[in-house]
C-alpha cells in the first residue's frame, strides 16, 4: 500500500536513542532504542507491501545539525524497512527558520503538493519548532477534506529529563488533538452560549 509519512527533523546537535514505551495497543513499539519514535512504531507496523513517500521537514537555521539529523533519520528508517521489506522515497522540504508569515504558508503549500489523492498519512511531530505541528495539522485537514486522504497516525515522543538526560520516554497518539479543530469546524451557530453547549456535546461523544 502506498503511504505518506511526514516527519519534523530537529535542529539540535544531538538526537539521543531511547526505548519508547507505549500503553496504547494501537501504537506498538520496539524494545530497542530509536532516535525517532515513528521508527520505533514502524519497526512493528510496516510490512513488505508498504511503499512510503517520506517528507522530511527541515528548518535551515544556519547550523549543519539538521543535515546530519536528516541523514540519521534516513538511515534509521532505511534499516527498519530493509528488515521488513518495505520501500521508501525521501523528499526533503526545507524552509528558513524565520518568523516571516510567508514561510509557513510556503511550507504548507509544498507539503500539499507532495500529497496524492487517497493517501494514507501518518506524521511524527516530536521535533522541530513550535509552528510545525500547526502547519502539519493544516495540511492534513486539507488532505482529508479535499484529497480523500485518511489520517492514520500522528505520533509524538514525550520525554522526561533529569539533569539534562532523558530518563523516561513514551509514544503518544496526537490524532485526538488534530480532530479537536475538526469538531469546532462542524459547529454552525450565531449564539455564543448555544455554541458552547454544542461544543461540549460534541466533545462528549
């Protein structure tokens, strides 16, 4: 099956390997350490019928670290796919690390350009600057509404630190957070209090 993976690549100097825990049966993970939580998940999920287009979102901040991190991601995922027989095509999408409003607009457009009609999409939003999850969610919303795409998984690797060292890590499914925006878009109401009640009713379903 053809699938699309969107992953934010960090700008920091070192990305530690860690064993990710999961209490979610829909997010099985490896007992081996990985730099990227999505790769821990895919080591248990991918199979030889999968063909992935992998979008690597990188921010050019003037340092070379993001380049090494992108290569490390390719190697880590490549090793996973080699072991299960899956295939991957990598597409680097780089934008400046800037507060200019045109930058996220351009990034969203470039992401959408790579999405094909009917894609099954997953994303890893663990790393990268704060605006990336917002841009990714917006692109996913467009793909779901207009390109007949399915959003399979949105993962985030949560980490606890002690003295600057990672001591506990866990993989979370952030799909419910993505669908919160969809809930508000379904409400059609011009009465503030009635709108509040409608939102609470929808959230309780």
